[in-house]
C-alpha cells in the first residue's frame, strides 16, 4: 500500500508528465504550422518575387472576389517590419480573339501604380501567348503607370493606317484667347492662346502675367527660380501640358481629377484647372468665331462699363498687349449664382459682352447651355464651374449622369493613365491593359473607393 508521501510523489510526476505531453503536442503543432507557413511562403516567393519582392505575402479573403471570376487570387506583400508594400493579383482575362491570358499584376500599396507584370506559364489549347520581346515593350509602357489605363486613342492603328488626327468638332480657323478674370494668390492671371488651322488646334500657349507689371511672367519667373512648385519647373510643366493637348486635341482627354491634377501627362504635377478651363473657353470661342481681337474688345468693354475708359487709357495694357487687370473686386460682373445666391461658376468674356451690349448670346451645337438666374441669357460653363468634370453631365436625368464608357466599362473620368500600344502588338498591349483595369475594378470594390 502506497504511503501518503508516495502518493504525493506519484501525483506530482503524473502532472509533470501531463504538462510535458501538452508542451510537446502544442510545440509540435506550432512547429508543424511554422513549417507549413514556410512552405506556403516559399511557394509565394517562387511565384511572386518576379513582380513584387516582399518579405512575406498574405492572401486576401474578400467577398468582393466573387464578382470577379477572372481573378484567381489577390495577395498583399509585406516588408520585414510588417508594413504592406503592394498587391499581387493573379488573374486570367480574355484577349480580343477570346483566348485566355494568365498573368500576375503587382501594384504599389499606396499609389496603385504598376510595379511588376509577368505572364503565367501557358497551359491549354485556348491560351493567349505574348512573346518575350513584346512583353518587354509592354512593360516599358505600363510599369510605373497608375491604374486604370486607356490608349491615347483606343483604336487599332493596323485597321486604318490613314486614320485622321483626332479633333474636336466645330472649330473655326484663327487665333483665340482667354484669360482668368481674377488673379491668384501670387498675383498672377492665367491665360491661354490657341491657334486653329483646318479645324485642328496647331498651337497652344499657357502662361500667366502678374498684376504687378514690374514682375516677370510666370514661365520666365519659374526658369529663373523666382517661382517654384514641386517637380519640374512650371514652364516645363506648361510646355508638356500644351504638347499633350496638341496630341489629344480635347481638354477632357487630359483627365483632370477633382483636385485639379492629372496623372496622364508625364512630368505634370501642378494644378491644371486654369489651363483646362481656359482651353475650353478658347474652343468655345473658336466654335463661335470669337477671335482674340474680339476677346480683347470684350475685355475693354467690361472696363469701360465699370470705369468709362479702356485698358490703354487706364494704363492696364502691358508691353505684350495683355490687359493686366483683375476684376476680383467686381465679382457680380462675371459670377453665376443659383437660386439661393450661392456661387456655382463664372461666365466667359463673350457671355459678359452679350449682357453688356444686350445682344443675344448664341452658342454652337457643341457647347453646354445653362440659363442664368433671370432666365434671359444663355451662359456656357467655361469658367471655374465645370458641370462635365469627372464624368458628370447636367441633363437633369438621374439615370443619365455618366459619360460614355471609354474602356473596360470605365468612364473616361476615372482613367488615370493614357498609354500608347507597343509597336505591332496592339492586341497584346490591349489585353494586358484589360488585366490591369480588372485589378482596378476589384480594388475599387474591395477598398470601397468613392470616385466622385
């Protein structure tokens, strides 16, 4: 018979054995899990390092994936500190000839710019193939770009080698001009001058003169370091933007976002809102045959209406012929109000001249129309208020508020980058862009982005 001491010793040994057993089981479980995780991570590294070289990867679990059968998996890459670096999307999309392209797309976590592209191994009789040389050319055009994307012209050049240059309708030949009626916080007044020949915009200049006539124009000041902005100097950014407009012809194709910036013109980080608005006013004036000479007459008429003298008599004319005057203190002359007296936009000089002279203001079939608060003057939205910005229109029909889809069922207002197809590889580039845009549509739903 066991003594009391022996019983206590037996129980203690049993408890110790039980604890050791539990430790072994739990330890074995964690070791097994760690080994399994290492195997999974090794598999991820073998697949994803080529597009996003991260310390570790984690598969995304989201109900949003059920709406995207093209996507086989989405993964987040983390650095050694555990901070997310980017997304890797494994997906398969249909080519123009209805074959399957399987690939990986890697996107930066913060900016959703493309950081890597790779084709998955070809499998099946219906697989779509892209040669290594073609893929390298496509990568050169797409990596570093922000999604979603479209072609500068989404048309296969092989289909029509003699295709005409893209134009906007209704332009009359001549030189056209528009300037802001108020200065900015740096005392600059922006202006755009545009020349049209054979219905095509052939020259564009965007600059700004200072209300202090002893100061340089903005472009010259920027080149001399007296006017600084982030990125390239302002003069270079202005040149790049004007060149882009000559290429695409339509200011709307420059995809200005709600904050006044654009991601589709290389090297342009400045606020392009003044350029877009004034370019649209020049286009509207061109359609109406309202030349630069007519515009200057209208500005002089506004001055005479207020001060009974013209720009030369008031000494507001600089050596370049610009009327250096800000109507900042007389906003009622050019401001559009709603029924609640809230400011909703600004009129252009042509509209203001029609009010001063009492002559009916007429617009071409291409211009938007909006009655002023008295209902007796037609006013075009050519100033700060742009009813068409970001894909919205003012038809009054709540079911008809999105502009025509441009590519992959995405409105033009959402397109962040315009690219050119790789030479002799239009369909291949188009299919890769389709894959990238599919990633955008998933992330938009997954991250609950609000495109306004």
